[in-house]
C-alpha cells in the first residue's frame, strides 16, 4: 500500500473530512498526518512539496500530490482514487 501523507491544521474541517473518507475506504491506519498549525518549517515543507498551495489539507498518496479534500473527492467520483490507493 502506498504511504498517505496529509498536511493538516488542528482546526480544519476539510482535513477531518479527508481523514474520514480515507478511513471509510479502509486506509485510516495508513495515514501519516503532519500538523502544520504552529510549525513554520513544516508549513514551508508543505508549500514546497505542493507547488505553492497554501490551503490544508494537502494530500499525497504514494508520492503523488493529490491536492486538497475537494481534489481527492473529484478523483473518487471519477473512479481514480481507489486505483491510486491500491498502487
């Protein structure tokens, strides 16, 4: 299974939605959550890895930048999320 990394903030409802969606799909235990709420170095790391995107969550599956929750939801609707999670 690919590693799932979610950059999040502790007050972010979309971060919670993303984690819940992945948990419902059976991948909750595979999530590595990086809380950037009070850590400027981790915020910069997220910006660098996401191509400058400042919003959270920023989701990476197996090294592929998925984007935010809405992006992941669109992938799921298009039938492309499950294959990515199983790769």
